[in-house]
């Protein structure tokens, strides 16, 4: 999806609107995840209305108003999937650890895309737990970051990071598992 395609989609202004969506889509594609518009009659079976994952790509229904942060969150699910499964990833199975890693990934990505906490953790998201998520991240309680560290995507221990010359979370060593 190009910036032009982002302009043809509907975005919640409280989530940053079209300009934020363009930044998010560009970032997601730069890390190697495809973002595309829904094809005619293509099923959309994911829990977030207007968004789906199909064959390792994020699929957007341009007729449904979306939060750009939700697109980052779905990208997080793809990013933490094993490389050999990523290209065939479709419907997600509930997995708390993966969900927490996707949240942590989306927060790190949001910082790269200049989204604030309220744009990422919005009232329509996180099954009503958006305030909890926003509070955790605002106070440095980065739930899910430990899972990203276990996958080698970031570091959370300052001493180890300094010894390795690597940044700590929310900075990432790599964006894909």
C-alpha cells in the first residue's frame, strides 16, 4: 500500500488521521511487512473490524474507519511470528504471550512513527483494557518486552545492553523475529 492508498482509507482523527497512517504504513513496509487494501469479497475474520492478516500481510478494508495504532498492533503479530510461518500467517490463535509481545512491538513502533500513547492505546481497543495498557507504558512497565528480548529483538537488561553496545527497549535490535 502506498501513501496514495492510505489516502483512500478512512482513519480516526483521534488516532492521528491520514498523516499518522501514512507514517505507520511506511514504517511497517520498511521493516518488511506488506500492507494492502482488501480485495473484492475478501473475508475479514480478525477481531479488529476492518483489519485482517492474510498470508503474512496486513489487509485493510478502506471503508472502515481505523486507528493507525491498530495497524501497528497487527504488524506486531506478524513481526513476532517465526520467519518460516510468517508468509502463511492468517487467522490468529489466541496466545497471551504473543499478544503481549505484539503490544510491546506496537509501542516501540509507535515511538518510531510519532504516535502518542492515546493514539496507540485508544478507547475502542484492547478489549476495554486501554487505560491499563497506557498506564503501564507511561510508567515504564513494558509488558511483553521481555518476550521480545527472549526472541533477540530487543534488550531489557541495561547491564547486558551496555556490554553488548546495544540499545534497550523500547529501541529494537531488529523488527522481525
